[in-house]
């Protein structure tokens, strides 16, 4: 979610978004007053005061259920569910801040068109220097965890294709450690957003420097009971603009490009695995024996005398199926009593195939679940991505767009839905989660 205070400032534009935080447009950018029709104003109010609170409330209930299930029950594939735990916590934190944003919008403390200066200095500091960075940290952490899940799932499928596992145990030895990567992702996102805690300086409304050219609606010299933010000295330097662009690339472009590319590759890998699985179930007919470099069965006749003195003809047949030249060495190997019988080899082959297919089906289900989550994430955040890249790289062109705040509010609603539906995607695509939900509904809290 994001909101801009373009209607209140001439040279400074404020924006809020869970992935890319608040940013100051350079002074040379000419920010114009936004034009919104009455119908557009109604859509904005409906988005921030009705749609987002309802969506966030549903998502909060779903993510609370996800946290209970993931921390209370035990699952076989603990690596994948470790990512789910981190994702449920970050989504829950983001949605809680979304409810706070809806409340601030209703109080005209966090709104694009109408802004009312708070009478509390602490509240002003919280809204401008604490609330937005924390909100952005949860959103960026959620995106980072989805990126790690995608990378882990891709390497898992590549390993299965190169060296198929015969049981579920070898899959525990992975190079990616979710218990380490998930906290590290949150820490990195927090470090990227920490400088935004010092972006603004809160001063009394009658203490503004006239050179900042603030509108009278924001800075009222006659009102001594309100507080308003002004940009800090660091936020007015060129280094700040460079930092904002680096933040955009690290927190937005790289994760978005990674998850999109890897999910396409995952779909290609899944198709190859399915084709190989079908080839094993329906093997091609046996080729001609001569093409396998085998000789035809040899039949020789030997003469021997029986006890009665009669000569008997003995037929010796060589019907080896192994490739070779049917020499004495192969004959001795075939007659080795320690070699497994064909029935034993068949049982072992079927046993290995069963566990191999079981593992492949399980990993395939998890991969399809992740693909569903990521593609919904890519689709729902696409309008926000377009807005941010356009607004960050070409601010003058973006400020000339009419009804841009209306477009932002719609993209904010899609972004709020994105962080609310992850739990429902768990329920729809994961059999273990659905089973645990049934146990909770039946009040069966026994641990596995």
C-alpha cells in the first residue's frame, strides 16, 4: 500500500509502499497538483476505508491460523514449511500495519488529498519516521522470503533430475538452510529501510523555514498546536537519491526478476520430470537383439554314453540377456549363486520406483503450490511495480499523469490482496495444511 501527499507539497512528494519506502523527489522535479474527479475521490475513499480494512482483516485471521498450524503441528518437509512460517509472520505484520494505515486515512493523518497536521509531536514522529519504515520492512521481508522459497525449490528440482532420490531422507541435506536464510532476509530488509527513520524532521507548524515553500495547508504559522515534517538535511542531498535508487533495485527489481525467471524455469523442469515419469511407466518396445550386440542363442550337441552304453545327445542352450559376447566369463557371472534372482531384482526395482515416484509427486505438489503463490504475487504487484519505476526514474513524466492517485489506490488494493491470500493458497494447494485444519476444527490438538 502507498499514499502520496502531492496535494500538500510543491517540491516534495511523499509515497508509502511496503516494498519501496518513502522517498523525496529531487528539488528540480516539478510536482503538480493532482486532479481527481468526484468519482475518483469516492473510489479512493472506498479503497482506503472499506476494501483494505476488510481485506486486511480476513488476511489477519488467515495468517493467525497459519501461524498456529505451522508452529503447532509437525510436517515431513520441514524446510519448505520453515519458509511458510516466516512468510506467515511477515504477512501478518504487514496486514496489521495496513489496518493502522486505514485508521490514519480515516483521521486525515495519512491521506493523499486531505492532510491534517497532528497536534501530538510523538504521533507525527511515529507516522513519518517509524510507521512507514516498519510497514515497508514487513512487506520487503515477505517478498524476500518468497524469493528464497523459489530459489530453494528450483535447486531441489534440479537435484532430483540429476540424481533422483530413493527416499525422503536425502532431501534433508540441502545447501540452503531456511532457519538461517529467513532471519537474514529480515535483517537485510531492515537495514535497507533503517535510513528512512531519519528522513524527516518534525517541527512546530510555526517553525518552518520559508525557503522550503510549503503550502499554507501544511504549514500554518498562526497554529502553534500542530506539528509537521520537514525533510532532513541528508534527505536533500544527491546521496539520498542514489540510495533510493539502490533500494529500488535491491528490494524491488532483483526479487521480481528472480521469481519470474525461476518460476518459468520451474515449469519447464516439471514438464521434463513428467515426461520422464511417463516414459518409465510406458517403456518403448525392446529393440532387436542384434542391435544390442548380442549373439543369437547358441545350441550345441555333445555326445555322451549312458550306463547302458547308448550315446545320448545333450542340448546346451545359451540364453543370456545381458549384453556381451556370451563368453565364459559372462557365463560364470550368470551362474554366480550370490547374484540376485530376477524376482529379487524386480522387487528392489519396484521398491525404488515407488519411493522415487512418491518423492517426485510430493516435490511436484510443493513446486506447483509455490508457482501458484508466486504468479499471483507477480500479477497483483505488477501495477505497483510499474508505478514505482515510472515515478522513481521519470518523476516529471509521472507528475503529468491525470488521476494518478486513482491508479495508485487501485494498485494499493491489489497489493493488499496479495499479502492476504497467501494462507488461502496454502489451503487450496497443500494437502497437509488442509488435514491440520480439519484436526483443529475437530478439536484434535494431539501432536504428531
